[in-house]
């Protein structure tokens, strides 16, 4: 009987440890088998590296730095030591089950072994190892009285996609070298391997081009405005243009090396022919529109007229395809960018190009007649094809937003599909490589929760929706889908703390969608692992959104045509409490169970979520008048 009781306890403990281990890891690995027991790290840790490989030694060095500060332990790195606590091994015979970026992680009571085909796989194995350690590993200072236990596991892991990207817009609001490095540090924890830097736009040119000094002397600076982007007052001539900044070429080299040390490629983007006001302000001769010499770098004032079904420009922010000055200019830009960024692709933008100024241009009309172009989309296609030849002459490949499909796609261009998945499907069926990046799942500048409490942006993208992202649409040959990417545009992101708030936790969802096997994904399980990640982010002082705990409002009319409110939450197991009388509800107020009808004179419903008797979400004060505007249109 005692033996049965002991083994029952052991079984329960093992199951509990397994659940706890699973709860830690994002993205979820391909295979995880929990073993009994733990391995404890103590002072004088020895990390062993196999062979003579600088990249492997670099992985070991980064791991030692990640362990040293939080633990306070002395750590040494040596070669081929059989008694080492942690062994990093490159496989002599490649394991086809784990590909180039995959790894095997074995934690036993004797020690830790990470093995991989390539150094990048070893690096990702170390990121998993760090997630298995107690959350205090995120601390920058040595923790006292912490037992540095790692659960014994056997993990075999590999990515689903080779392109696992995050886009960081450093143009709309400039973020400097250290902020980009911090961005890289956070993204690699979750096995992202591609940083897309949006370097140019109407609000600033952010990379030094030595042969074109005005791009940063003039184009990197605007008049500072604070408030709601898009509604700012236009700058006046006497206001100082001292807000912004740019990366020197030495900065870029440093960032590229920093990323390379962490197995991250950097994709530079020069957004053309639209979104080019900073370039035109720097060199007005690139325009076909009279008066371009009076243009200013945009601060956030209205320059586009967006309307149902389209848009037009109030200021001509396009490079002119009929202007022969444009192509030598771009040759200089891409010559220097190609030397700075070793990644095989250069992003040429192509999105949201307003063509109303082209329609009035005599130069454009002459170009159309000469080249037999029938539409403005064909004019842009003419431009994109010439640009592709320039980029390819530098030894690089072209990728652009899905608008480059319009009017005919350049022969070798890859497509980044952002306006939903339609463009990606079309490009793949034409035999072009595709990166899926649709607004519906991956736009991190969208609001996380209800717009009555979020900083106002164009739309809401909830965590659960982001987690449902699948880069491979039905009916598309998966060989043309390189992977996917989440995009953080920064028109309305003014500082690092808000940038972090927009990134996390939705980037965790995208990370798992891009790394983990489709069949391994489970929302309920993922949401629990996100909560564990919050505890680590708290220690690291990384800001994040807790919108997954907030109440969600839906409205319709019942059979009596009265307004009806349906409340729900993304996360399971939460209780919702509400009030109609303008007081702030808690767990002693009515608990939501079924759809609510609005009392006759009520003007506000206040709602809050609880778990286990404690508040967990934000209180949302929702005007009834606002809910009425959300009723489905007939």
C-alpha cells in the first residue's frame, strides 16, 4: 500500500512537472518528453563547445552572459569537456529531422546537452533552455536564495517556416541604435529570425547615404508634434525642424553585426514610389509636380484624403516614374544599401501610391504614350520593373508590398501580402515567393482591445485572432510561402514603452504561428503560457497589454427590438461583473450570465473581469450611446 501511495505521488508530481514545463515555452516545441527530476545549476558552471567554430563559441558566450548576471555564478567556456554542465554540440552527421535551425535539448540529472546541425540551431536551443529556468533568469542582478532548477526534458524542435519576421517602423518615429538592439534581444527569445526595418517614409529618411547627403541633412528631421497623428497642424516656416534622427553607416554596420550574432537577418526597406516625401523634400528634382521645392518632411499633418474605396494625395509624395533623375538617385541608394545589408533581399515598398498627381502630369502622359501604358497601375509597374533591375544589379532580390502586383509583377520579385491574403495567393499562383503579413492577423499597430480604452488606431486586432494566423492559405502550394511577418507601424507609437505595449503579447502569438507545427497550436494552452510570460516580462520591466483579460462587447437587438449586450472574454474561466448606476463594479455586483437588456434610463454600463475572486482585467466604462453605434448595419 505504501509503495502504491509513493508511486501515485510520483505520477502526480511528474504530471504536474510536465504541465509546468509545457506552461513555460513559447513557441511550443515539436516534441517534448518530460523526465523525472531536475538539474540544478550551481556556481562554477562549465560550458563546453565542440570543434573549432566561432559561431558556436559566440552562442556559448551569449549563454554565459545570460546566465551570469541573474545567478551571480562564475561561468567558464572550454572546448570538448566531457564533464561540462552544459554541452553545445554540432552534429557531425546532419539530422534531417531538425533542419538547419532545429535543435535537440536534453536535460538530465547529469547535465545539459544541446545539439544541432548548425550554430543557429544551438542558439535557439539556448533560448529554450533559458525559458526552462526560473523566471528570475530575466533579472539583471544576481538573485539570492534562488534554486536554479531546470526540469529534466528531452526536446526535439524545428521551425515550420524559414521566414519568421517582425517589422519595426523607425521612420514615422525614429528609434535609435540601442532601441533596435533591444528590439532584437526581445524578438530572438521567441525564435524570430528576420528584422524588417522600415527606413524611409514621408516622416523621415533614417539611413545615411553618403553620396546623397541631403537625405539625412534635410530628410531626417521634421517639426515635433504631440497628439493624434494625422490631425496635427501643418508646420510653419519658422518652426525648428529638429525632431527625428538617422542611422549613420557605422550604426547600421553595428546593428547588422549585432543581429548576425543572434542569427537575425535584417531586411532594409526603402518605400517607393509613394511614401517618399522625405526624399522629395531633400531632392525636389525627383518630382514631376511644380512647387515640390516648397515641400516639408511630414510631421503628422494630413497629406492624404482617404475615402471609401480609395485615396488621393493632397501633396505629391511620389517619386515620378517619368523623371529620369529618379533612377540614378535610386542606383546610388541601392548601391550603398547593398553594401550595408548582407541579407539577400531589399524591400522596395510599393504600397499606397497615390496617382492623382500622375494623372495630371504631362511627363507621365508622354511616358505612357512612349511605353504603351494604359493605366496608372501599369505606370507603377513600369517603375517597379526598372527598380528591380537596379536592385538585381547590386546582387540583391526584390520584395515589395502586394500593390506591386497591380499592372504586372516584375519577373523575379517576391511579394509581401498585407492587404489580407489575396495578394499572396495571386503571387504564389504566378510562381512567386511570398511572405504573408495580412492586416487581419499581423498588424501590431492595431488596438489590442476595445477602442473606448485603447489609444485610437484604425482597427482592433485581438490576441486570439493573431493566434489563428496561418501563413499557408488553402489551395496554395506551400513551397511558395517563405513564411510570415508581424508589422509594427509607428505613426502613433511615440516611445519605447508604448512600442513594447503594442508588440507584446501579440508577437508571442505570431512567433508560435511561424515556428510551431500547425497541429501543436492550442489557444487555451497558449493563453496560459502567455500569462507565465507576463511574469517574466514584469521582472525584465517590459511593458505589455493585458487585453486578453478584458471584457468583449457585442450588441444586437432582441425580438422586441431592444438593445441587447453580449459579454465575453478571450480567456476561459473569468467572471464578469457589471453595473448600470455609474458606480464601479466588483465581485459583489451582478455577475454576467446571459445577454443583458439596457434599463430604460441607463446611459453607461461598467464592466470588469475577475478570476478566483481577484480583479484581472481593466474596468471598461462603456456608454450606451457608443454601443448603439456598433449595432449591425441592416
